[in-house]
């Protein structure tokens, strides 16, 4: 197999993992009875798939909804590792997806933390949720928690690189 073919196959697998992640959100929204407004792409703050739902004020619903995409990824990971344990391109694609899933810039984990803080800010400041979210996102960027998250993320990347160089 040529390097170009390997790259294309890996990119296709990563794309499929993105779709699985988003379907995890759709399933989560359906179970939680959150109305799905649309499904597509957005460029804010970075290019990514997006499922827009009627946002719940209940923290437990937001938490389950936001983590449902990651749970779909984990279930997929387990199934793949059970049935295709030696496919190096799949390992590479799963590694890339994990790096994307856990990034400190705009992952579901970041959205969960910021949205929780935004509701608190909204209640105390009497501003819209969107304004509160922007304020909380600006506070998060390059804060101590962001640097901690970034350091963990960098360690994950280094571990994945080391693992992949040993197995590929």
C-alpha cells in the first residue's frame, strides 16, 4: 500500500469517526428529548461538525448530551479493538480522533465546563447566555485550567506518538 493510499484511508476513517461522534450526540439528544434544530458544519470558532439542539438548563442533561459523542467514540473504539486489533491505520485514525476529542481549544469537555460557568454568570449578571458564554470562554483561554488541560493534552499526544511509532 502506498503512503498516499494510507493517508487517504486514515482520513476516511477519521471522517467516519466524526460522523459516529455526531450520531452519538443525536442519540443523546433523542433520549433526553432535546429538540434537534440542525446538523451540519460551522466555522466558529474552528471548522467542525455541529448538531444544534434546544439547550437544556438542566446541568445533567447538558452533561449527558455533550458527553454522548465521546461515549459513542469509546464504544466504537472498544468494538474496533475487539474485532480488528492489528489494523495499524485504524489505530492511527483512532489516535487522531482521540486527540481531537480531548483538545483544550474547543472540545465537548471545554463546552461543558464553559456552559456551566456561563449559566452562573448569566444568572448573576442579567445578560444573555450567548454573552455569558463569550465572557466565560475568554476567561478560560490561557487560564491555569487551560494550561493544565493543554499539558495533559500534550502528554496524550506524546504518548500516542510513542505508541504509534512502536506499533506502526
